[in-house]
C-alpha cells in the first residue's frame, strides 16, 4: 500500500497464494485512491461472471462500508461506479471494447493468469496518458513464463523473510522447511493418519533447526517478525513485485497444507493426474508451475535409478508385467520394445528391452517374458491401419500419443465428465482394406504427450514412485530415454513456454516407456495397492 501511494512507482505485481488477503489489500488501495487522489480507474477480472459476482459480493460492500468512499459515491452505473472527481470502470478480459475505450490512471488487474493471450498487454496501454499512473497486477501464479510470471520477474521480486524465534536468523519462508514424521504412528500400514501426523508438523529453522509449532501464536510470530526482501536488484525502481506462500497468513493451519500436498502426490501416483499438484504449487505455494522444479539436469539421473538386480532376477513383490513396442521403418521395418514389471506400492523395474524385426518375434518375446496378452501394447503412429489389423488379430493393445494437454472423458462409474490424461476410443481396423470387408471396432488408447511426458519424468526422477533399472542397463537405453529435454521458448511478447524438444534422433525406448506409463495409470498399478491385473478392467 505504501508503494501504491508512491508516484515514483508505476508497476506493482503481486503473485502469491490464494486466499491470503491480496485482493482485499488491493481494494483498500482503490479506496485510498478514491478518497485521497482521485483519477479514472478500472478494475479488470478474467470473466464476465467473475466480475459480476465480485462487484456484487466484495467491491460494492467494501465501498459502502468505507465512510470517505461512501461520501463520494453516486449511484452505480452500467459500466462500474461514479465517484466525486473520478469514474471506476469494471471490465473483463474477454471484452476488447471495455479494455480499449478509456484512458486510465489507476488500473487493477485481478487473476491475470486466466486472461486470454495478449489481453493484459492491451489493457496496460490504457495508462499511457498519465505520468503518475499505477498498474496493479494481482494473481495466483500459472505457468512459469506466462504474462503474470513475466510481470513478477520484471520487478524486484520481494520475498518474505522472517526471524527465527531462537537464533534470530533472517530467512525466507519456504515449504521445504515444513517437516512431519513418517513412521508406524503417523503412517500405519502405508496410510497416513492425519490426527497423529498433525502432532509432528513443525517448521524447522534453516540455521539452527529450531522447531516452530503449528499453532496460531507461532504462526503469528512468522507473520509479524519479518519483512519483504528484494531478490532482483537489477529491476528499475518503478517496478516492484511481491510473492508469498500460504504458510505466511496466520489463519492458515499448516496441517491443511500438508494434507493438500500428500493428496496431490497420491493423485500423481494413482491416476497420473498432475492437476492437484499444479493447484498446490500455484495456489498454496504461490509459485508458477514448472515440472523442472522436481527434476535434475543431465543424463546422470538415470544412473541413480539403477538398483542391485539384473535382468531375469525374481522379484517377490511383482504383481504384473507390461510390454510396449514402437514400430519403425528407417533401415527396414523393425520394432523397438520395452518390458517393465510393477509391484506393490507402485514400484516398477525394467525387465527387458531390445529390437526385433517382425510382429512374430514380438509375440515370441512377450511369451518368453511371460507378459499377459492384455498388457501388450504397440504404438500406431506409423502405418496405423496395418498396426490396427495386427492388434485385431493378435489381441495387442493399440496406443497413440496426442498433443492435447488433457481429454474430457466420461467416468463409467459415476457418469460424470472428467479430465484425464488418457482416453479410450474406437477405431476401424479395416480402414484402407478392400471393399466388402465387414467393419469392426478396435479400442485405441490415446494419451496426452505433454502430460504423460511430465508424469514419466516425475516417475523416473523418483517423485511419484520407485522406478528402477537393472545395474547392467546399457547406454543405448539411457541415450534414447534422455533424447528429449524440456526447453524454454520465448514468444514475441517475452513470455516463456516450456516444451519437450527432441535432441537425438532415436527416442523409441522413451516412447515405449510412455506407453507403459499410460498402461500403469489406466490399470491402477501406481496405486499404493494394485487392484487390477491388466488394462482391460480399468478401462471397460
């Protein structure tokens, strides 16, 4: 609020946790402007419905209960409010006409992460007519490099630091320092008992290890004994930015944060659903989402996944096996294949990989490795109609990656429409065959390439399960598994988008592992206790 009243500051970007008083604080700033320094103002929300509810339920009551503002307030207009000496327009990011029409001195942009591309830049131009304008951007984070994150990083990036009650060391407030016990009391039989877990939750000082308890008094200490410290000293003085997480507001119990985190981890393991973790990182930690935060750089991380076993060794906890094949034509038709076993608790180990020349050889490999036919799958990206007919004749599963981030699908158990990273559709395997052939239908399992690649990356880094390799795994497998990397690409507006980019020609073992990852998600083998033996049961 002090920055808002300073004419030496033009841009304020607040990217922080949800339900932590950021919007109320900005409404207080709007009240100050109306009462103390009037000028044309605009409040922008992401959608028209959100704007209508916000004006009715929050903005109007705030204005009516602030006496200096109420005294200046006339009857509301169709486009916002009229005050003595100034209008306050209300708009939403979907309306170009509202965003382009008026010169603005006080601009408030709320939940910027949900704006359509280009709309934030459009509305920011409305402040050019005023040398003393203020542009206030507030939002929970979205993707790293999006419009909100770009605005935050352009500022001085102020993070909350607090004093340890014991050693007085000033330190940033980080989720990584929030600790809890995992033992037979808090996690009997592999399931969390949250009432017992709550007793062990504490924040440990990074300097001396002092334990701060999850109580209102202790949480208020963190809130009242600290300050915001800029992390980007190269930013211009006219640009300030703030961030904080849900550990800061004293009314947020740390138990709720721990429960949300553990539930998000379970969703990644059970369903391959990264959305709950996305929500946790962005709306609770107040940080932009990037899978890279969980990953290490370089190819050496696969060396850490090598365990003390060899191909063919027995595995007492094994519950099922999967085999995936990727058809190729370069240098003559051939197939790359990978076989992987799954055990209790979502544990997984590589049991074989290689190359063969025919589908007959593939079927022999399946039998030798004792992989159930229901768990054998093949990619249909090359010569799909031929692969479809092979699947129809042999019983192998047809698989296909897609560039979609997710799919809308109907849950067979509840009848509700849900978001998934995979879906099951029907295709015609006789497509392209001679006329007169009876049309039949073959199930095709489609998966989201970007989402499953993110999920597999988390799996191979040990985040969502115990994913291992034999100690004698060759370099050819490792090189193909690391043939794609995540890279930042900047668009014309300076926004950063992170994409999977192929750096080496051969990535066939990676494609096979992606199919197996999909199959494990579909069949439930990433659950803490597997409930099915093949892809069919979970997908029917």
